[in-house]
């Protein structure tokens, strides 16, 4: 079959062609998109004239993007206000929340509760601790089954097992959310009384149907919103459907405190128990503002073990400015995310699939998630290698060390579940943090590296010859 090389400036794609229906790649500002097979006359009619002027057909190769050299591992910096507050805490020596005279933790709890529009928020030392407390106040006991995602972070099955309960794993969909048909089947078949629902990477399923399933099968809903700060469902901060919800402020999230988390609820009884389980003792509940009714706190004080997972004053001090400015930062995250996704879809949209949120969901684009469509195992490996060579460290979900692949959980004793849909999805699925310190130009650059890698993987790109590389 004849080959048609279509270029845009220095970039080009090597495509199959015929005299009747050439395949053309076009796009503005260095972008390209595959156009359906059509005649040259049809192309002129269908393509915007300004874009068409940019199209040249010459025997050349697609330009390889320069390597991306910036550091993906660097988290967001702490605002100066947070730095000053942390220094003041250290100078005071009052790092323990219950000896603070003007508690940063209590203030952070109040601000976070306002952010998520819930009655109570309790600061703890990690989201895993928040999940543990949430499961306990939801009534999970040793020997129970707890339904949760088969595609999520290892902390969820680990925390369930920490309580001597057993995780029941549910399939994932191509939207990266829990498969609600599989949930319904497993809710009916299991003896679980709690659903621990993870919104993995901020991807949200049909919460109205989730509630229906929970009501039908008598499940208490606990939401893991570790990736959910700033995400909205029907215009409201994610997490309000559950009896109790959990959030993360670990460095990879949109609120950076190093380690940290919150448990939130509107339930007086649940919060009274959570306060004492987290590490309050004697009548320290009076230092929580607001706190549940005194009679509930007094009862929890005498009947709850102390698990010592309190948030420190230092943690709260550094995060408080990031709680307050999150709404304005969400817009910026999403602008940059749209830029990345737009470039990838233009340059390799038939190879790379980016999952879409439901219409009722407003996401936060702090991470890039995608999977490759129609590629072989060898092509998938070639893609991963090309990304690495280009300086973009995409994380492969089916690596033998990835903490989000359920097969790897079996190594520490998690139960084995056959999840063919999840495994098929993850077999070519990738994850990439989009650091907030990157510039807009960096977003376009890293997206072009990923798109180039996809085209290399499927053999669409004609690699430069030695003469081309030397400029001959």
C-alpha cells in the first residue's frame, strides 16, 4: 500500500494511503488529528481553511519531541502563610493539638468542614487512619466482609484486613469507576454490611444508583474521597452521600501537608466515637469546635479504645492556606488538564483513551489517567519505553510493584478475586501526576511526548534516519 507522509511544520505522520482515499493528519499549532478516509476534494471542503493552509505533504518524519527534563516528583510548595504559621507553632513548642492554646488543628477542622459542607471534620495523621476510623464507627467488626473496589490504592484492602475483616473486591469500568452491576451482585451474595467506595483518582460513578443499592441491601456507605477534594457531584463537594467520608492531604493530593487526612460526617454519634478513637482522652472533646453533644462524647470517652492517630499542629498549620484557596486552584488544575488531554487526543486520539466523567461530576485535573486501545503486549511495552526515554514517567498499573493492582495485594494475604474486566482495563492503563509548578508550555510538551510514544508504539511514526539526525 502506498504511504502518505503528512507534515505540520517539522512534524509528520506516516499513514496508509491510496489514490482514491488518502489518510491525512492535520491540526493547528503543532497538533494533529486523524481524518476519516476521504477524497482530496472532500478534505478541502471539510477542514477549516486556516488549518488546511498548514498542511504540507512531504517525505519526512514526525519530529521527536525533545526529552522532558522537569521533576514530576516535586509536590506543590507550601504558601508563605503556611510556612510562617508552622514556624510560629515550632517556636511555641505546642505541636500537640491538646496542649495548643489557639489550635491550628481545630481551625483546620472547622475550615475543612465548611469546604465539604458537612457538620463535622476530624483531622487525623493520614487518610488510611481516617478510613480505619470510618469503618469502625460504621460498625465493622472482626470477621465481617467489607465490599470495596478491585481497582484502588492498597490502603483500602490493607485497612479492612487490619480490622480482621475481609475485603470483597468489585470490578471496575472503563470510566475507572466501580462497576455497579458487579456491586449489586456481590452485595446480594455477600454478608457485608458496609460498602467502602473509593473514587479512584477522583473518578465518580452514579451515586444515585449507589445509594439505591445500599438501601436495597442494607449497606452503610463509607466514601473514600482521598482523591476527591474539590470534586463535585451535582454541584456539591463529593462525599455527602455517605454516612461518613474520608479525605487525604498527603503530598500527592491537592492539599499538601506531607501526611494527613480528615474524616467527615453529619452524625453526632459517629463523630463522638471518632474523636475518642482518634486519640482524645478524658474530656478533651471540649477542645473540638464544634463537638457533638456532651452526653455522646462522655459515653464515647468511656467505651472507645485510644488509637492515637491525631493530626499534629504542624500538619494543620501548613495545610490551612491550601484548604482556603482550593476552589480557585481547581480552575487552574482543570485548564491545564484540558490542555494536556486536548493535545493527546489531537495527536493520538485513536490510540489513547482518556476516561470521561459523568455529566453530573465536576472533576479536578491534578492527575492524568488514560489507557491504550487496540495495542498488543509488545506495543504497550514499546509505549512505556518511549515515554521513559522522553522523560515522562507514566506509571503502569499492571507492573509487579504497583500498589493499585489487586493481583499484587495477594502477596500480603488479600483474597483472590477473578476480575477480568479490571485486568483488561489495567493491562494498558497509565497514571501521571501533573505537578502544579509546571508551566502551560510544559503541559503541551509532556502531552506531545506521550502522544509521540503512542504513535511509535503502533509503528505509525517513521523514525528519523541517521542522516536526518545529523542534519544531512
